[in-house]
C-alpha cells in the first residue's frame, strides 16, 4: 500500500502520550496512529452493518444483546 504524508493537529499532551506508546512498542509514531485510524474505520464499518441489520430486522432483544456480550467476553479472554 502506498503511503501519503499528511499533516494533522493534535493536542500536545496527546502527541507526547502517543510518542511514548510508540517508543514503548518499538514502532514509529506514524504506524501507531495508522493502526488507531484503521481500528476506528473498522469500528465504524461494524456499526454501520449493525445499524443496517436493525433497520431491516428491528432492534436487538435483551436476550440477543446478552448473548452478544457473552460472546465478546469469551473472545476477549
């Protein structure tokens, strides 16, 4: 994938925190920020899929939500 250099404005303390996290992981700051952006885009895509499903089939029931939370807890373990 081709990269493109961009300029963004972030709060100074945010930059310091991100730079520290990148250094701790031994990766470039740009890779850390790119990874965060990729996760955000995946979350947004997932939310859109859920919203579309609910629009077509109705809101989730409490039982469906509980089952989904249980599956996520197992996946996170």
